[in-house]
C-alpha cells in the first residue's frame, strides 16, 4: 500500500483533530437539549399543579359560599323572595353571568336568580347531579353541559340544603366561564404554552389559545388516551391545532377536573437545530482553516524537502567525483605497485563508497548497524550466506560512525579472506554485537570470531590493515580494537562509543 503524501497526512491530522471536537460540541448541544426537555417537563408539571391548587381553592370558596346560603331560614322555609336579595349579594362578587338555582329532588326548578317566573322554568338538564347531591349529601361539581335556560355550555357547583337533617333542596351556582379562563391566562408562562381545563369527560371548558374554537371539544386523542390511564403524567401529544407538544396533566381529586399544560416541541427543537447549525458552521470554518494551513505547511515542507534533496544530490555528485579522482590518482600512484596492493587500496576505497551510498539512500540521517555490515560483507555471502552468521540488536548509527565501522569491518573481512576463515571453503565467521553500559555511557561491542580456517599463526609484525583497525577504533570512535590469535581462529573485538562526539 503506497504511503500517503505529506499534504494528505497533514489534512488527515487536522481532520482527526477537528472532527472529534465538532462531534463533542454537537453532543454537548444535544445534551443541553435533553436537559431543556427535562426542565420544560418539570416546569409544566409545576404549572399544572399550581393551576389545580388555584382551581380547587376557587371552587371550594364557591361551595363554601353556597353552604352559607343553604343555611338561610328563608331558603329552608321555601320563602324565595327574601332569599333573592341574599343570593344577589352573593352573585355580585362574581360579576355578570353567574346564576343561582334551587331545585327539588325531581329536578324541578323552584328558584332562579335570573327570573321570578319559576313556573315557566324547565326542569334541570343535569338531573344526575341533582340526584347525586341528594344521595351523597355533599357538594358536587358538574361536567360541562348545556344550560336549560341560558342555552350555553356551563359547569355548576352544587350543595345540599338541609332541614332537620334531611336534604330538601339542591342549590347550584353556575359561575361565569371567564373565571376559569382568567385563572389559566394568569398562570400561562409564555405564548408557546397551551393550557386547558377539562371536565371529568375530558371536555374543554377553559383554554388558551383559541378558547372560542376549542371550548366544548374533547381533548386531542393522544392526550385523552393518557388521561384515561393516569391522574398525573407527562407525555408527547398533538394539540387540537396539530402542534406537537410536551404535555403534563394533573387531575383534581376534589372536582374530577383535569388541568393540562403543553409546551410546543418547536420551542425546544428550534434552538437545538440552531445551535447544531452554529456548531457545524463554526466547526466547518475551523476545519477549512486547518486544512488550508495544512496545505500551506505541506507546500512549505515540500519545498524544503526539494531543496534538501537537491543539496544531497549535489553532495553525492561531488563526493562521487572526488572518489573517482582519488581512484584515478591511486591508479597513477600505484602503477608500479603489485596487483595485491592495488586491490587492497581499491577495496578500502570501495568500502568507503558503499558506506557513502548507504548514507545517501538514508539522506545522511544515519543508518542501522546491520545494514552497514550487510553491505560490506555482501561479496563474501553471495555463494554461501551461511558462512557468515550475524546476530545483535538494532543499533542506529550516525553518519560518521557508519563510515568508520564500514571501513573496520571491511579490513577485518579482507584479512579473513586473505589469511583466515574466508580464505578456504570450510571456514565460517560468527559476528555478534551488543550494547553495553560503561561509566553511564552506552557503547557498542562487536565480536568477529572465525573458525574452520587455516591453522592460525600470530604474525611477527602488524600490517597496515591491523593498524588501520586499531587507530580507527581508538581515534575515530573513542574505543579500542583487539585481536586474539586462537588455535581455532582469529577473534576481533571492537568497542566504541555510540555517542557521536564529532
């Protein structure tokens, strides 16, 4: 698989850094949205509970006032004209639209605050409420129904009238619907809320918004289904206008009426999309800026690498020319020398050239010790690679150490080819190296051990090659080189510092 180009790698780096930040920001925005939903649901729950308490307090006040009226002697005695003045004082506190009625067990209206002609009054429409008052002997609160006289939708608060411990009448109060409408309008937190009061059958009798179009209508199917199964809950619904809502409702245990408040989903979702859009735009701009910067940096680095490669090529060209001139001078100088002397010098020059080639391939950043050794010993391993076995850890070398060690290994191999284990067909060489610590400094120890070669005889005097190995190790590498002429073969030990002191 080809290695990605530098611009591609820098672009991937920028994208890999920026995109996770964009995703992280989007997750934070979404978490804020979820928290806003939870907070909205809690606010809706607190609102419906507050309205329910206000509503209960209001109807209890009405029922209490009716119970006071039920204690008047004129009402108990069936003298309704004096009672009319008392009832009018009660109605004055609620403004126009309120009606007080008195009916017997059969629902026949005996008194009405809106007329004195009781004979023409029709029976009560909600006979079941009258029967319930007589049966339970306690205040009752009706569902929404059509008034027999007013011909409009009303709710009633009804209490029994006692005489001698028995219920003789049902006194009811029809409060103006505006009272309930005013309660929810005062409690409405913002225009994007929908608040309703439903009777026991789930019919609206107070609502914002659009009260004129919705009063008398049943709750939306999604809300009504929830109201049938719980007295208090939060659930997603769709309003009668078709607006998605997060709705919370609570039913009153006193009246059986239900208060519901819904927050428009759009008021929560719109900020979510807006924040996500802002996050995406900002993230996209940052990503584009980063990519543009990456491309610019890649262009600058590429120009620098081109200049660096050009300088390396120029250096290689000059060095190769220098080596060629040096070889030509050597040929002229050693014209009268023996063939062996010329080959020795040319071999050393070749080792220097091979080390230079290796460093050129690595752009003069250094190289691995094993690569240097393989390059020098390659001619001796062509026919039988097993003759020279090598082992050791990876050791990075500076350019100077690579050149000097290549010369040392070349001289050792040359001696082995002339006089030692590589001079016959049976000899072998074992080359090992290791890293050792000496005086808190890392050093390289290289051991060349020969076996299977001709019988070893220690030379009377050291040749130029031996002196070259010793001086290179001492003067160039800050180490030492020793040679042991053992019966089974020669052993060279070279120790040098890995810290380039040049």
